[in-house]
C-alpha cells in the first residue's frame, strides 16, 4: 500500500475546481501544504507558478514523492484527481470496465459540466453587459446537463456506481445550483446525492478549506477573482 511521508504541495484558491482537490486529499487522509494563489491579484501569472501550471489556472500540485521517488508537478484538476487516485489505489476502480465508466463521467464534468456552468455564472451574473441570448443559451445548457446527471443518478448512490473521483469532480460545481438558475426540486436524485456526499466528513472538510487567515478572501465578495474565474479576463 502506497504511503506518503512528505506533504503534497497544493496551489489553491477556494473555487469549485480547487475544492475538488481538497476533497480528495482529505478523503485520502494525505498531508498537504496550502499555497494560496490569489487569482484576483494575478498570482497565477507569476513565473514560479507558471513553472508548474503553464495554463495559469488553479489548482496544481507538486508531489515530492512522485514516480520513482522524484518530485512531480501536476496541473488540471481532472489530471490531479486521476494521479492521486491511481497512486493510492482508491476512488478509481481497478476493473477496466468500471474504470471506463469513471473516466466517462470525469471527462463529462471536465469538458462540459464545469465549463458550461462557468459560462452560466459569467453571463448571468458578472458580464458587464447583459446579453439575453448568452444568458438563455448557458442557463438552458446547464438545465440540460443537470437533467443528464439526475438521470445518471437514478437508482444508484453515486455517479459511476461506487463513490469515485467522478463524484468529487462534479459536486463542487453543482453546489452552485441556485446562482445557476436551477431549481433542485426538479432534480431529486441530485439533491439526494448532495446530501450523501456532504455527510462524508472528508467532503465536508474539503469544502471548508479556506486560505490562511491573513489572506482569507470570500469569493462571493471578491469581484476581481470572479472576473478571472468566470472568464471576464
């Protein structure tokens, strides 16, 4: 069984993508150090951060005990989830067919659910000009994607059958359903899934991770960070 003796270095801001990684780190009970990357202040463009995250996005990690014992950096939240799950042999099944199912839903979140909900946030709340066509387009697409997820959860507790990185990837984005203009009463399977996941102590801890006290920011009040997160700049 793989063990971790040195902390994972996590480059982080408390966003839906950042919470994916705090959740898996808490689920795996791994030691980790938090490195605040204040996206509203431009920390993501600093040369030292670009060395590990060339797309200037959070989250990113450095594992000092990577393959062969040498450090490795990983950027993109989906890649980080897969890396950690594979390394520690949890939340990512060994069976090839079950693994394909997790991959399908992980990439569904990375390629559709997250980006489309992000556009919803941007045009519905933060765009300086209210463009009704864009608002309708992304709210409607959000509604469609919630329907896909609700259907997938019919008759099962978790997205890919067993609890996995697919659930961790999707949860934090879906918790913003009110701001996205969704009515969760229309999606009862998602509502029940939310309660199952939030009842997990590690998930609760992961969602609660903030920045250090001296740099703590409330994303809901940080307009500069909102502009970055939702594509205004």
